[in-house]
C-alpha cells in the first residue's frame, strides 16, 4: 500500500483533521507502542500500520 492510499483511507475513516491527530497521538501496542507517525517514519509497511489502525478502532472488514 502506498502512503497516499494509506492517508486516503485514514481521511475516509476519521476525517482529514482527526486522521492527523490520531496518527500523531494514539499509541498502538500492535505497532510496538508507537504512534502511527512513528511507525511510518521508522519504515513500517503502510499496510501493516493500516491493519493495526483497523484492529484498534474495530473497523469493519469492508474498510480493510
């Protein structure tokens, strides 16, 4: 998954403003106790990060 697709999905899930806030502030244990932004900056695959977000927010299967 490209980062542009990742952010498109984040914006669709949370809205453009809250998506950035969530990515910066929410620490996810499935990302090694890192935020979304930290995980992406450290080279984590965007698809893996997206699945972690989906798991943490109980996103429906249709959004995966």
